[in-house]
């Protein structure tokens, strides 16, 4: 897909799209425009879609970038093309339709509507909320700590998971922390959350001065929160490879190797621009590819 300063009609996978406001600067500190974000999504789609396909997506919409108004959207945005797939999802308030990002065209179409940040649950529409096929642990540094400490916590969590026959894959969140994904044979959200909570509690028992499992801010100073709650069927996590709407410059939820996690000595070591993520993908392929296959999938103990 080529880009131009203002507006352009393009065809993606047989679908025509009118891309608008292409010269809008979304991230003033880095100068990234809407055109550059759309270009990133078009190029990263071949690997990103593998991790969003089949899952009901929600979005952080911020048409003017992180400096403007933003909100979380579960329902399809107004103006979404009819060919973008949707699926019925049951929530407490009833059944709603949600977009499923299963193609490059759908990804670009939603980003074109200002839905720049993509979040998905740990289950697919086909399996339903009782068929979680991956576990996630969100390591979030509290005040006085940072990504480097998250990396040390992640290394120990990896060992504990390995002891249980489970394989962890690391993804920098694109914000401040680190996500650990574990491919599992389908389980209920209650089972996934129960295991994740017990694992987090075990880690806190080992390192009470370093780890916390409560979201209370007063308890988090100088500690890493292991957020196990994103395994609940109603919760979502920032999708691998999504752009993150942080002030200044765009972050990306980028897969990293365990060697990179071990070598991290400064948060900047694992902070990547969209362009750097594209370069990494071209050089290494999808570092998170094992998450979608069966080679490392295992049963929860």
C-alpha cells in the first residue's frame, strides 16, 4: 500500500477503501502521521492477523491520536465497511456484535476509523468463552520500578511455568511492562484465571518485596504487579503487534526473545518503533509463531 499526504483510495485484498486524514500527526514527539500508522498495519498484518483472527476485538479509538479524546469501543465503529466480519458475543448487558480482525483489509479499515489499538481475549469465537487456548500474565511495573525489573520477574515465571510443563513467550507491552503468553489446550476462563492467580501468588510468596498481585496503588510502589485477571473471559489484552496509544511516540506490543529479556538493562533496550518492529519481523519472522501452533501447547496442571 502506498501512502500520500491527505486522502487516497486504495484496494486491499479486493476491497476498496477511502483512506482519510493521512497527513494528521498522531504522535507529535516522533512525528508519526496517520499514513505511517496505516502503512505499518498493512505491512505487519501478515504476522499480526494470526494472533487476532477468530477473536472478538475491542479497540481504543483515538481519531486525533493519544493527545485527543479516546475511548474503548467494543461495538463496530460507525462507518465500518459491511465486508468487515463481525461475530455475536454475549456480555452481561446482552449479546453484542464485535469485529473480528482476520485480514489485512479489516485491520487497515479499522485503523482508518481511528481504532488504532487492538485488544483481544484469550479465546476464539469458535471455541467460546469456555475455550481459552492461551494464558496471559501482564507484568506491570509500579512507581519506582520499570521494565528491567519486569524482565527479572518474567525469567522466574518462565522457570515456574516450565516446571509445570508450560512454555512462555514474551511480548513487551508497548507501554511500560511485559506480557507472557502460554499456549494451552482449551480450558475455561475460571480454570485459566485460577491457575494464573495461584502462580502469581506463588511468585509473590517467593519475592514479597518485589511482586504484588493487588491493583491497589498503595501496594504497588517499588513492585511489579502480576495481573492474572486478564484471563477472565470478559477481559482482553493488547494484541501482539498492535500500536499502543501512548503520549509522545507510538509504542508497539512486540514479541521478544528470552535472550533479549535476559540482556535487558534499560527499558529503552526493549522499546521499539513501528518501523523497528517491521525490520525485526523481516529479519526474524514472527517470534510469536509458536503461540498459534500445537508444538508448545500443553495442559494446565
